[in-house]
């Protein structure tokens, strides 16, 4: 199998996690692709030197603030949820970075791993091919986790969902998706909260996978955020 890993987002705690991430890459013989939000040359040099990506892209987040704020305004007008705790613009930034990292790939792989720069593996582990999207229990909230995933390459376009981000948040849940949640045992009151109050990034990922017929599972992977 030929597999790769894409990393995205901000540098965060990479000084603490990089050896662990590097070991995971080596164990699984992964090609590396990186998108970084950074204006710090030292941060960029550290990531490039330590992870040795096939390709990488560095961008200044502040240049895109207007775009992400416009997405937030559009979503709030089309599908208002006045008491939401979610940060639509910030989550748009997160999904943009993931998609830009994935878009760096110019060849076919069997599987693609998604990872943040602040991930720890306790312990690191090897994996064979997967037949569905696999995410860890960490940060899953009984839904799905978006901090790490192992994905069949054929399904990856539905995981890296930035192109659908505004549409998904601007439209009501499909009745079919609500039935998916019920079949998974998701409580009616929690469904109501997500319908009326939340722009949850985990739920929107679950929705996109479900409505595109992508199978997924949450497993007890030894993956954690290094805060």
C-alpha cells in the first residue's frame, strides 16, 4: 500500500509533538504534505526540517480573515442560530487549511491520514489499509472526531470539505441525516440543539460523510491533543 499524511493548521505545540509525529510517519512509510498558517520563519523551517514534506504551502491567516468573516455573515443570514456557541469563521479557516494541504497531492494513494500539528500518539502505531473513515474517540463528542483520521483515498474529497462548508452550514439538516443520527442513538434533545443552536464542525463532517454514502467509525486509537 502507498499511503500519505496531510497536516494542517497552526504550529501550536509542535515543538512537543514533532518527534511523535515523525515516528508515526516513519512507521507507516508515509509521504507528507503540509499546509501551515504562519508568518514565523522558524516555525516553517522547523516543520519542513522535521517532517520533510513532499510539498508544503505556507500562508498568512490574516490575509484570509475577510473571506472567512464573509462566510460567517452569509451562514448567519441564511441559517440563523442566534445563541450558537460555534465560531463559523474560525472553523472555516480550519477546513480551508485541511483542503489546501490535501490539494497539494498530485498522485493516487491507497489511504490518506489527516493530522494536526498538536497531535500526540501514546503509543505510535502502524496501520494497514482501511475500508472506511476511521477517527479516534478523542474529541469525538459521541459524534465523530475531526482532529485525526485514516481515510480511504477514494473517500477523502468528502472529508476535506471546505468547498461545501458554507452550503452545509447554510442549509437545514436533511431528514435522511436526522434519521442517521437517530439510528446511531443520538438523543432527540441533542439533535434539536444542533438543528437550532449549533454550527458544530464535528456534526458537519458527520453530515457530509453520511449524505455522500461514506462509511465511518470511531475507534479507540491512541491519539490525543497536546494542549
